[in-house]
């Protein structure tokens, strides 16, 4: 009987740890968004392009991540760039698609860059 109780305790502890890890992974990052440079502020030799966000994937032909506010769209773009190891964003464009048929909202795209 004590063996069952020990196994049950270990199982509950593991499930609790997994739940905490999942909650921490889904929480938005608390760090400030990356700096966004205008296209005229940086010369191409001052940075390396990490990735062109939201335009390199074939999935964007079918849908994009849209938000009610442009600040939320920029924050998501910045968070994606941080995941890729970028230092900044440049050539960022935000579009308001709320008046379209499906009324998606704001979506942004740009370059995630590593400064030299």
C-alpha cells in the first residue's frame, strides 16, 4: 500500500512540474521589445539579416498572425526575433486589416537583424 502511495506522489509531482514548465513557456516575455531601426538609420554593413519575419514562410499565403492593436503585433514580431537571437528589427511594416472582409486586425513584418 505504501508503494502505491509513493508512486502516486511521484506522479503528481511530475505532473505538477510539467504544468509549471508549460505555464512558464506560454507566458509572454517580460523584457522590453527590441529596438526598431528605420531603413535609413542602418547601413547594410552594420548588420546581418537573421530572418525575414512573417514573409519567408509559405504559411503566410494562407494567414498571418493578427492583433487588435499595432503594439501587440510589434511585440509578437519582437518576441519572434528574440527567439532567433536577433538584436534589433529593421524595415518593419505594420498593416491594418480591420476593414477587410475578415477584419483580422494589425499584422507586422520586417527584418530580424544581428548588429555588428
